[in-house]
């Protein structure tokens, strides 16, 4: 049972957007998916509560405040949305479960510096070293200097960049209905699905 952890200690980088769309992708493949929300804001849990009955089912995994237990039996794929400021024992507990770690990153100097420290921490964690780690650029406009700086940074990491997701209202509108880009007609989100293709290949590998 693969457990995908979406983590970055910087707030507002798109962890919940990434988590819910990964869950939507797994569900679109017919997997028994469960989303755990360790963030106090509970954005992923809210997204699930908005999900229409006709959509492919995704279950909630209750994650306690003190410790993160193993996911229940009967689940084939788990996505864990983590909080800002994740560190110490709670980070270690999360990493013990992780098969894959996706780090969302925005093209901002503040996000880049905060993420650098986090990646350095992952590099010294024995559990993280056993997991596959990938980076996804979030809200990236390829025409900007900020995007160039982000490319420079990720090129220096030695970690795979799984893809870059554009800044679009599609994610906002779909989230408000408990949906992902994988829950609607492909023609409506054609550009976004194209950006997701290499990320999905990595998730399936």
C-alpha cells in the first residue's frame, strides 16, 4: 500500500491542492484511496466533505494530534496532507509511513529558502532516505524571473522535478466542489492534465 506524503514546512505552498488532486488521480484509476489530513486547517477534510456522491469515492483517514497511526486495512493508496511547520517527532512519525514524499514549491525566494532547510533535514532522516522524493513547482508562470530562479534552485538539488503546475482558477473552482482535475471532462482541463502526466507516471512507478 503506497503512502504518498505531501510535505513542506512553509505554509501556503499548495500542499492541499496537490494532495487532493493526487487522491483524485488514484481514485480515477479505481484504487481504494484514503486521504489523511494532519494540518490544523483541515483543508483536505473540507474538500472531502464537499465531494459529491456521484464522484469516485475517497475515504477520510482520521489522523490524531499526538501521533499518526497506520492507515486502516482495505485501503490500497494513501495520501497524507501535512501541516506547515512540520518538524521534530511529528515529522519523524510521518516519514516512517512514507513510500513517496512530494515537496510542493512556489517560485518565491521565501519558499525556496524555507524548502532548502527542509530538504536538508530530509537528507539526514533515515526514514526519508528510504522513500522516493520528488519536487513539484506550484503556481509557476514560465515567463517570469521567479520561475527562472525556481529552475536554478531545483537544478542544484539533485532531486527529480516531477513537474510544474500553472497558476489557474481551475484548481480553485474544482476544490470548491470537492473535485480534482481527474473528476471532470478532460477537455475542460486539458492543459492541466498535460502538466500532471509526468507526476502521475512518477506516482505509478
